[in-house]
């Protein structure tokens, strides 16, 4: 899988953020894609010259990177609530920002540097909003299950399967903070860099989930 970069934005990124004193994520699982091979999850802090391997239950802080190779998928548990699956050959960064749309309420944001993510978040357990940033825009979630895949020069695809939030899906904004739409269960949004979004709806979200799950870029953890 080619490495990818994407941006889904809902506010202005705060510059010069200091590291948090407390961890914000915990490694929940690390699994091999090929059961006969080895799985390795790497973590890198901004002050570290190199990434280093980590194990289940390791913790991560703001600005940390978590990196998988071509034979590894993993899952991170946000300590504020929610879970993020990391696909193979993927690099994500954990960052903090203050969202203009949220009236300066602190939110947690994951920047997807490349690859694909599967996210499942329960609104009843999340203490704060979670955002996924790619070069196509920003996805704001309080409680839902969805996948996102992106490439540096191509489209970003958001597929929503279920929602437990009051908004009923994944809120999607462009890089200027303008609302693109809300992906409801069964919706597939394709965000194109220089064109409007393409939206498809599948009447059976469960069949839609299975269809996406069978694709190579949508492996779950």
C-alpha cells in the first residue's frame, strides 16, 4: 500500500503545543496480517531520533507517531473514550488543538499521515470530541463506526456504518472549516481535492460494512 497523507479540518491547529503530562492513548492490540509473519508497531516521539517498537498496553502522548509496517495492524484506545484501528503500512500522529467551531473547547485530533483507519467510538463513553485530519478535510466524531482511506494526490473516502451520536454520523468539513456534510450509516463520501464530494448510499449498512471489510485496505483490528 502506498503511503498517504490527508487532512479533515474543523478549526485552527494550535502551534507550539507542549507535550501533555499525561498519556492520551494506550496500545490495545497489535496483530499480524499474515499469521505466519511478525507484527511490529513502532512509536516515535518528536524528540526521538528514531522510532522504537512498543507492545500492548504501552501509552502514547500528544505529538507521538504510531507506525505499522506491511504486515501489522493495531488498535489504540483513547483514554477520553473511543478506539482507533491502524491499518497496515500506516503512520498516524496524535495531536491536540482548540477548535474554532467548538468555541475553544479542547479536542483530540489524529492526523492520518498515510494508509487507512477504522474507527469505532461510543458516544456514551467519550468525554471529548475526536477528530481525524487528512488532506481532504476534517471528520468530527462523538460516537460512530466508520473507515477513512486517503492518498496524497487522490480522493479521501469515508464510509459510515453506524452511529451512537446525536448528530447521527460523521461530520465532515473541508480545510477551511466549511461543512461538507454528515455521513450517515450506509453513506460513502468520496472527497476530491478540486471537485465536489461524491455521495453514495447503501440501504443495508450491515452489508455495506461487510463489503468494505472485504477490501484489502479496510482490514479491521
